[in-house]
C-alpha cells in the first residue's frame, strides 16, 4: 500500500502547500512514484504550484518530475448525509487509483474544516502540521492560560486529529505519525518564541506529536512558486546560491530526514 502523507492545519498561510511541494520533489528525486490530491477545492494552491511547474518545463524544454494528480470536486447534493457519502466514495476511489501505481500519496488540506479534510486526516500515515511560530497559530492546537502560559487543553484542530485517530484505531490501522513543524521561527530571542516553545513541548507530551524544525522566513520560498520550482531544483537551473539559500535548502533536507519516511532513509 502507498504511504499517505497529509499536510494539514485549519489556518491559511502556515506553509502547507510549500511543505507538500518540497516533500514531493524530495520523494521524486529519490526515485519514488508519487500521487497527489489537493483538497483545497477553491484555492488549490498545491495544484497551482504543480501547474506552474508543468508550464515551466514546457517553456524551457526540461524534464521535471510531476506527480500523478487526481482532482476532486465537492458534492452538489443538498442532503448533507448524501453529500458526505458521495464525497467519501470519490475520496476512496481516488486513493485506490493512486495506490495502484504510487509509492506515496501526498494530500494537501485546506486551511479550514471540511469533510474531505477529515477523511484525509483519518487516512494519514504521516500527518504534517506546519504552524507559524506565534501564539495566534498555536491557539488552533491548544488553549493557553494567558497569565501562566500553561496549556489548558487541546483546541479545535487537535480535537479533529484525535477523532481521526479514533477512526484509524477502529479500522485496525496503526496511529499516524503526527509531526508539527515550527515555521518562521525568529533567530532572535523573544518572549513570544519562548512561550510558544514551552507550550508546544508540553502539548506534544500530552497528545502525542513530534516537533521538528520547519522553514524560516525566506523570500526564496515565495519567489519559486510562479515557476513551480523548489530549493531542490535550483542547482540544475544554474542558480547562484547565497548563504541564505544554502541554509534554506538544508532546512528542506533536515525536514525530509526528520520525517522518517519508509524507503527514504538513504536518500535523505
């Protein structure tokens, strides 16, 4: 069976699509066959990124790796139960089709709750939650006492992941490896950074996720979107690396290594 990787967080702008894109390229460069679903049915940032990559390859005559993509649509049935049944059937068919020809399936979820997103979280073998290093973003994971900084309990997104874990357990599946990425971590010592770090460490012990370093705030991540490129592609493009670019590429490599994906140990 294909290993399913889901990037999920009920907040936009946390870096889900950028993370998914770089993981895809890392997998492809390791010789893995990858399938892709974009469950953000409105913005489709992940698929737009891939479309830009496809267009860049045509313009330049290059052979750039692309995943096997399946586009899903929202049900237009008025009855909620019937609509969910239709979406569940579409999701299951897409996963089954991709599993027949792929080693990995990458699923990028929207920055909001949806039935498709709930199914993806229940299907995840590896769940990656990018989170900006701020108390505003952390609020989706847990409620924090404003005076002591102590974690009071899980918040809406953590509760959704917990329900997805229960569904996996009832289906006899192994628990997902839940990985939280701290993105845009400031290099400066700041009280907010320290409080987020302490709260996240406490929460990880309580509800069971791993914390790994994500991506710093670097302009290069945004600049590559229009051409569909990643930091792992730039050497072949004759790109001149600055020290900042080298550091950013190392962040990608460190992330891939930290995910402990099956069959990727040597490649990482």
